[in-house]
């Protein structure tokens, strides 16, 4: 029943690519809340890409830094 949601972003004046952990903020990590957020996002942006990774150890496999919101 838990999920994490990461979104791409740019950081600093150099524009370093990072990922923002949206689940660390007010969204939280309840899977139903994350799914509802993604449904709303898809209604707003029909070209949104959603990649789901299921890992028993909770790894995200992102190579860029992750910022907590």
C-alpha cells in the first residue's frame, strides 16, 4: 500500500538534472493518493510518462540525485 513518486527537475543556475521525491512532501506515500495524483496529472498532460518500478527493497534505480521536497 506504499508508493513513491519522483518527478524530473532542474537545480541551480547550471540546471543540474535532479529528481524530486514528491512523496516526501504533502502527497505522502499512500499508494492510493499517489495513483490519484497520477490520474489527475494524466488528465492535465496526456503525454505524461509514468514508469512503475516494483522493488522489494524500495530502490528507485535513478542515476541523478534525488531531492526531497
